[in-house]
C-alpha cells in the first residue's frame, strides 16, 4: 500500500501535468476564441475526462504491465515515434499546413467538442 509521501508525489506530478501548457491548452484557447466560452468549457470537460483516464490507468498499474511485457513497451515507443513522424510529414509535405498556422475553425457541435477534448 502506498504511503502518504507517494500519494503526495503522485498528486504533485498530476498538478504539474495539468498546469503545463501543451496541445490541450492550445486546443482549449483556439476553441474558446473561435466559438466562445461555452465551447471552451465543453472542450475542457473532454480534456479533463481524458486526463482522468490517464491518472486512473497509472493508478491501476498499466505502467507495471508495460514493464512486465518488454515488447508492449517497445510497441508503444515505436507507435509514438511513428505518430511524431506522421505529424512532421503533415507539416512539411508540399501543400502541408503547419499546426501553428492561423486558420478559421469550423463551428462544431457540443458533442464533437467534448470528444475532441
């Protein structure tokens, strides 16, 4: 059973992940600016649910499973590298768009905003 120090460390790491700006923050800002505060809050709900999924997965020992099966870790690592290469190709290919290029976003329904979060 984890002691209080482990729980506190885990909570601080989770807080750091939430406060660190990243793709989620860019998504929330872009939706809030283009569709208004209500769309931003709906998107925030989706982001929060996704973050909760990560925390619960970590708490139930998904990391231990990955360490126990070395091939699962390698598969996850290579899948992540391939995804990053795909993102780079999308930005660099002829006619590609940079993820930071300003563009008009379509107005999405609340359900889609939540799922995209």
